């Protein structure tokens, strides 16, 4: 092994706002950085996500191949019917696509992510 994964880093026009969205979604804490900071980290439960300021971000346009996703997170949920309204209330929006055990959403900046469950 050469190294260990330290962070997944996500670009955002407002790093703190997007970090707060994911902290709420995943039950993590904002552990470093705050409003106005260029680098914000959320962590807990053995996980760490970092968000860096990218004021000129051009988000993906799911599922347009001209502006494809750069990455996406799969977020496991126990009950999709309970989780979906909660994630929409946080500022996510539902995207086309999905299947028998996942649904596709965009975070407030436009990065796609999936809610997944055991169907």
C-alpha cells in the first residue's frame, strides 16, 4: 500500500454552505473551517469529506454527456420514503434516473448523488 484515503474533496462556490448540506445529510460535523473559509471539512463515523472554494464552478448537468458528473456519492438509507423528503428539505433536488434500489439527486451546487437502499 502506498497510502490511505484521507479526504474526498468537492469543489463548491460556497464551501461552507455545501459542507453544511453534507454534514446534515450524513450526520457528520463541520470539523474545520467556517463561513468565508476556502477549505471546510466535515467528519465523523470514520469518514471525512472536504470542500474547497471554487467560485467559477460549472456543475455537471445530469445526465448530459457534455457536462458529465465528475464523481458521485452513494448514501445508504434505511427507508427511502422517509429519507427523500428530508434530503429535498435540505436543498437537494431529484434528478432523472434511478432504479430498483437507488434514486438520483443533485446537491445544492448541482453535484449528483444517489440515495441507495436494499430493495
